[in-house]
C-alpha cells in the first residue's frame, strides 16, 4: 500500500512541512476571515448593549421602556425575522441539492420576511419620533435608537446582499465562489437572528417588565 493510500489526508509525520505548503485553500481563507468579521460585529453590538444597560434608567424625566414599547408589534417583527432565517436555511438546503428554483423561492421568502421586519422597525421609530420620543429626548432613548437602529442597518445591508446572491445564482449557477458567498451570507443572516433574540429579551421584554 502506498503512503498516500495509507494516509489520504496527509496527517502523518512524512507530510510536507507547513512552511512549504503554500497558501491555504481559498474556501478556508474565506471562512476564517468571515468568522473574524462576525466576531468583530458581535464585539460592536456588545458595546451598544453595554451602553444601553448603563443608560436604561437615564430617562431625564421622559418615558421609560414600559411606556413606549409596543410589544405586540415587536413580537410580530421577531416572528418575521425568525421565519426569514428558517426560509434562508431551506434555501441553503436547496443549494446543496443544486436546485435553483427552490433556492430562489427560499431566498425570496426570506427577503420578503426580512423586509416586513424592517418595515415594522421603521414604523416603530417613526411612531416614537412622532410622539416626541426621538433619540434626543433622553440618554435612554439615544441608546435604544442606537442599538436597535444598528441592528436594523445590518438587516438592510443583509437584504441587499440577499438580492445580490439571488441574481448571481440566477445568472451563473452554483459555482464554487458563489456557493462560498451564499454560505457567508447565511452565517451573517443567522447571526442577526441571534443578536435580535438577545435584543428582544434584554430591551423589550425586560424593559416592559414582562
């Protein structure tokens, strides 16, 4: 038996030294780099969460979360975003099966639900500002708008990315480079769900005294 047959993954001591192997495969470099990006994004949101935690009681005589949060609206937003993530997951299954039609259907549903979530968030912000409870009203509202608005901005960027991926798969199919981009998008989209669940719990549920 040859050495390569006995050790197909080159795990033995007789392999080429790491310093002489050349660059890592592109899919490894892309995945590693994107995980670093996601971790940096989590650190960014950690800063916003920390600021909110410090300023949540700094209402300056203005309303508190219990008085301004519309929990039924936010619950519908949460359902839309979670279902959007599920639809994106179904699209990734279709991608593994090389099925363009169901991939496009899954991504379209994910995009529609993500847009619905974003519309609810814009309505909430417009309603608060219309009642005089904008970010300039108090430090509490400033931190609230910054935290929730940052998440909303990420969702808007994600929807743009989603549309781009749909167009690329439609025109070029499931090429290796496009599959890598879709996989990175899926990680990003599911990460937004994780952040929103934390945000919904700490900001809306705790803020409303539920």
